[in-house]
């Protein structure tokens, strides 16, 4: 199977869906780039080069550069979706939801319900999240818990290039608005990615490691840290199940509860701030449904209750580490025999 | 109205500091010594300095992601700024903010901003405080051509107008927002937009310090004497990429060099003051050399300064709060 980067996987997913279905359009700031400029056309392909090459193939009618007006163009994408197109809009950094959230959570998310089931809104919002880029407080947040909180929105958080392509194609074909999270430090990560079109259904977790001693549930980039911790622990004879829910709405509760019950020791890893995040949500779910199977209290490994700091010295302290996951598992394994 | 020799010296010194600061940051970034997103202001010096020359301690400015020039022009300490950009503990924001969030409220500098269009609403607030307290203060919002298309900017125009706030909106049009041309992205004209909200607006040559200074004088005076907000559309050019690392392929070949040769703000300033015998070339040269040396010292200090410590991670989330 060919190896592709996260960036290439997304580009290919978009390209194949645009080839297949002419109602798919993409839009965003500098998504092609060079609009009206005297130099190179398609100069950027988005700030990380993810959409490069799509404009030359599909033209400016389907690859739309926008002014810096998120409220207008994200809302426009929602309006186009509810009237028959399948727009994929790029909200460059999820932190910028602050200037356009109304169009997402009050408008797009609620059409179907408020209109008595008469609307479908096949909108995808691709957006960058996460710390580690030294991008400071307004370009480093996770914020997916805020979207997960809203009924009507679906939320996908791929953890590798294979998932990125399959979940993105699924998102484009999905008839509900989907917010699709890409971690900004993962674009060069590589994995085997089929050339063919494939989809990964929403609400189906991937179990990337199977073990007996503990269950680690992690999201997005944190899945890779969890896998690494599991591999290290295996060397000292501790085996861990790692669960990557892949989407938080819908959520594969079944796999989460089953694997939690099996091992009875649970660590939840979420890069987001610790209050009201995915870790608290998953922990509550487990406590409510399989408390009797737990051999020890659930551990949550999260970011901190502080804005993401700029200084590398502080940012490195902010982000959850493989070592903390490892230590949490060891602590749990020492309990409840 | 004329600028005194002292005012001219100060203005030139500030422009030199900005140019040297940005060139140094460019070099340090290229050498891998500065992390993150850095947006440089080189080429645009006449705007920040021409406008801030009219401001004093009563006045506030709100800046953008391209904020180093505005900070220096408003009197922030370049050494503290350099330490901040290097992520050091003694930086202006303790290393927590970085290039995109440099602020010094004691100097009326309300922050660079990572959110395009984040500044104009905040500057309405600074203007409201000044008006409410009757300080005579004026508030200036710098926005890019790209930011001029943000809803927050339009709403601020309207709010400033209907509340009659002492605001000057400065649209710094450096031809591009990232790779997108302002010729394309801006519907209508900046001046027309201001007029649409009932504010006066003028277009200004942003390479020419004296043109900016003159237009800003009128706009600031107007705000200060209670006649309300207005807008300056300052046309200028950025020398470096959108951020450090941007190859700028959307610019025409030779474009940067052409502007540097014909329209460099520092060269134009020097030519003007020498031709009119306001300052002599020796004096200008020594100001330039001093600036260069000072910025080199800032870089040296920033390179060896201490990083923040573990305990700093959780301080200042709230005024006094332990989580
Ligand atoms: C709300 C928001 N949208 C998009 C961005 C990404 N971004 C950062 S700078 C920039 C271009 C800004 O252009 P302009 O306002 O003209 O300022 P310039 O960079 O030219 O100084 C963009 C799109 C952002 N930081 N915030």
C-alpha cells in the first residue's frame, strides 16, 4: 500500500470526491491563494499547502478563495449546503470559530431539527487544532469539546493519514454538518493510505492496541502518544488496549464501555483544557455505566487550565506526554487486584 | 504645522529601530533561534511612526499580528519585545504571548493580535474609557487590508460613529493579505466605506512619513477635540513574506526590489530632511548606527536570557486563583 502524509491523504480525499461529485466545492482563505496577485496562482494551497493543486484541476469556480470574513463565508457554506451543494469550508485555525460560531452552532447545526426534519445540511468545516507549533494562545487550542456539545453537529478527529482520508470522504458524503479536526503538527506524519476511495463510518472506534491490564482512550494526536505508551509498557509486561473513538459525535459508546469493563482500569487522554472536555465526558460515561467493573479510579491526562503559552519551555509542559500516560497506567496497574 | 528637529530625530530613530528590529528578527528566525509565527513590518515603518508621533500617554493603540512596528512606535521597550519573541521569562509578556501577542498597557499598547479584526472593537472600548473619563485620550486601531473585510471592523466603524468615539481607524494596505491581493478582496474603497458609515476618510501614501504624519495630525486632532472617528487608508508595502517562511511566490518577480529602490520609507525620509536642510546626513548616519547597535544588544540579551520556569505555566490565568 502506498505511503502518504496526512497532508496528501486529505488532498487526495478532497480531489477524489470533487471528481466524483460536482456538487462538492471548497472554500477558504488562500485555499488556492494568489487571488488577484501578480505572481503565482495557487500560490499557497492553504497555509499548510493541504489544498495545493486542486484549483488548477477544478478551477476557481469550485475552489473559492475568500476574503477574511469567516462569519460570511462559513455561513455562506452552510447556506449553500442547505440549498443543494456539498461545500467543504476551511476555518484555518479552530481558534477563529470566535468570529463565526453563530453560523455554525445556531444556524447550520439546528436547521434539520428546527425545520422539522425538512432540511439536510451536508457541510464540512475543516479546521486546524492543537498545541506544539509555538503558535501561542490564539492559534493552539483544541476546542472540539465545544463543538461536541452541540446537538446537530458531527465531529471527526482523525489520528493518522489513513483515518484522515476515510473520515473526510465520509464527512463529505454525510448529510449533516461535520466539523473535521486536523492537528497542525501532524501534516507530515505518514502511513499506508490506499489510492482507492474508501470511507470510515462515523461512530466506530478503532482499537489500535489490545491488552488486558488497562484501557487508554485517546483523541486525535493523543492516540499516537497512547500507542507509544502502550508499546513501551509492553516491554515491561503490561498490556494495554488503546481506543481511538475517531468521532466524538456520534460516539462509539459500546466499544468504550466494553473495553473499559474488560480491563477495569481506564486512562483518558485529551489534549484539550481539563474542564468540561472529552476526558470528563468519557469518564462520566464510564462511571455511570460500568462503575462496578472499575478496579481503580479513572485517570485523566489533559492539557492545563491555562491558555496555551508561547514559550517553548512552557508549551512543552502544557502538552500531555507519553511519559504521563505511561505513569498513569503503571499507577492504575498497581491498584485493584 | 512643522516638525521640530527633535521630533524629526525621534521619528527617524523609531523608524530605524523598527527596520533593524525586523531585519534582526528575520535573521534570527532563519537561523532557527525564534519559534512560531512571526510577521514582519519592514517597509511599513512610516505608517506606525507617522501616526504614533501624534500620540502620548493618554492614548491607546490596538495592533495586529504584524505588530512589532506599532509597539516600537508607541514606546514599547525593544529589548523586552525581543526577549518576548525569543520566549524568555523577562520578555514583555513573560514569554507567554510571543510575537503575535506583545502588549504593554502601561504604554497604551493594547496588544498585537492573533485574530484578524480583533483590534477594532477593543479600541472602541479604549475610546469609550477616554471619553467617559474625559482624559482627552484618542484610540487608534491598526487593521490590515485583509482585516478591513472582517465584520468586527465594520461593526466598530458603526459603533464609533454612533457613539461619537475618539477613534482613528488606520487601514494599512500593504497590497496583500497572505497571498491574496487587496485589489481583489476589498469591495468598494476604504474611503468609501468610511463615508458609508458617516466618517471622513483619506487615502495616504504610506511610504512617505510626512504624508502620513500630516493626515494623522488631522485625524487625531479631530478625535481629540470631540469631533468623532475617522479613517486613514494608508497604502504601503511589506518587504518580507506574510510570515517568516513564506516564499512570496504570489508577488511579481522583482517587485520587492522595485519598491525598495523607489519607495523605501527610510530613504525617502532621509532625502527629504537632507534636501530641506532639516537634518544632515552625518546625524542621520549616527542615528542609524546607534539603532543597529542597540538592536544587536537586544538580540544578544534575548539569546542568553532565561526561559520561563515550570511554576510560570499556571500563573496569571486569573488575578488570584489556584486551580
Ligand atoms: C480571524 C482570523 N482569520 C484568519 C487569520 C489568519 N491570518 C492571519 S494574518 C492574515 C492576513 C491578514 O491580512 P491583512 O489584514 O491585510 O494584514 P497583513 O498581514 O497584510 O499585515 C490571515 C488570513 C487570523 N489570524 N484570524
